[in-house]
C-alpha cells in the first residue's frame, strides 16, 4: 500500500501514525504539523522525522507562521498546494489525515 | 479606587485554532470595559505568552497574504499599540530556538511598548497578583 498521511498538529495525542504500515509511506506536514519540519525543540529535531517515510511540508503553512525554507529540516521537501495534489493523484493510493 | 488585574495566558500555537488570537483580542478589548466601570475603577490586563504560544511571537507571518486572515503577529502588535504589557517566557523561547531578533515589534505602528522577554518566574508573579487569570 502506498499511503500518504497528513499531519496537522505539532503535538500528536494519538499513536495511530506509529501503527500504520505501508510499503511506501509519505508524511505531509500541514498546518501546525509544519513545526515538525522547522523546530528543534531543546535543540533536537522532531522524533517524527526519525520515521521511515518521505516527508513533505506545505510552504504556505510554513510562511504563514513566519518561518522560511531555511528553517526546514534537510529531510523534508517543501511543497506547494499544487504539489500535494500531484502527490495524491500520482504517488499514493490512500490518504489519511491525523 | 480599585484596579482589577487580569492575566491573559496564551499557551497554544498561533494557528489552526482561533484560541490564541481570541485571547489577545480579549486583552485588547479591555478598554471598552471601562465604560462599565465606576469612577476610579480601572482594569489592567497583562498578556503572558507561554509554552507553544511563543510560536505566535515570530515576525513576518504571512497569514494575510496566503490565507486572507489576520496574523497572530498583528494581534501581538495591536496589544503593544494599546500599551499592554506583553510578557513572553524566556525559557519557552529558548526551548523552541526562537531568538529575540525573530520577534516582532510594533514600532511601525507607532507603539511605545515592546515585547518583554522574561523568565517564567516573572510570569508566575503576574499570575499570583492577578484578580483573574484567563487561559487561551
């Protein structure tokens, strides 16, 4: 299964993401989820980024929060809304929103 | 003569929920309350930004350009413009790697006040001295 998961919170209060298994896993960081890509809490990158997945972060939501591309972790690709549409239609079979 | 002290604690991230902006709006609106007060009575609000709330104290937020909504940054600047004390927790800023040069001021709007970065102990004192503490 090719699964794309939207993460829209900074602090996750569910462990669903840890349980989801996929042959190809994409994690799309949107809304407050973009903080996973941009913040280093106490100097450490988000533990979410340790997962075996391809990471994307929505540029508009990064910039809305006063952050820029320079703040984005090297393991995360910055994407536009158009890019996300392409990911949904071309790269993943199923979509989940956490 | 009575002075009612209010502490507005902003503790949530700046977007997704309207909650933090609502707290700031309530703090700003203290001036309208004065018409309901007796002579000699005053209300003194203080905005305290803690936890993930400090993420709203980053300048150059593009909420208006990208989503057509007022930014949390603009709410913070409006607080400064109406001479509110805005205290931001030093420890939480350090936790999230936000330096003081990343924070906004409202000089362009003509505000005299600036954000005050203070240790949490100082925010604790504001809470203890407040007649009412409101969490957002």
